[in-house]
């Protein structure tokens, strides 16, 4: 079977949707590098990513580049062993007690907020890069229109 755009569009790629204070919502396809879009609402962002994905796939297929496929979900137990300095263990235990939660709940909360913050920052940076490219393209388009207008006046 030939793997065409329809084949790839039907695969269960991971869509990562993140709120953004400037554009509303950013969205990217986790497995496809730099395949991203945005929208004012989550629904609009998810519609827009379909067009972005189709365009991304077209370019890669035309170039003959390999296209990553989604990976099967791995099973995780939810358990891990974490080694840390004694002073940090003590401080985290004290903090957890102050907050009225178990040390485990405290660690999960801290880790989750750190991961979410890092993901949001990464996506915001990618969206900002796209916006710069769009502004550059718009600027070039406006410059060429200006040149054409001057030529028309001559």
C-alpha cells in the first residue's frame, strides 16, 4: 500500500492544545516537527491544525522525506524511584506538611506544574517564531506591492 496524504491524515497523531494569552490557543502535532497552528478557540485551533498537517505532509512527501508515524501508547506504572539530597528531601517534606498534603502529592504537584510551564513556554516560542515569519512574509509582500505601485505610476 502506498502511503499517501490520506494514509497519514487517518493516523492517530497526538494533538497538543495549549492556551495562549495572545492568540487564544496554540496546537501542534507532537510527532511532526514544527507542524503547528493556532486559533481563537480550541475548536478553531483543532480545525486549523488539520490544514497545517495536510500542508506539512504534502511538503514532506514531495521532498521524499520520511514521515514519522504515531507511536503506540506506552504503559506506565505511575511509580518511579527518585534520589535527592537529604536537605532537599527534608525541605520538601516540611513544605508538604505546611501545605497539608503528603510528600507524594507535593512532588506530583510540583513536577506537573513544571512540565506544564515548560511545554507552554516551548509552544509559545514556536508560535512566536511563526508569527515573525508571517510578519516577514507580509512585509515582503507589502514591499513588492509598493514597488509595483511605483512602477505603475511611472
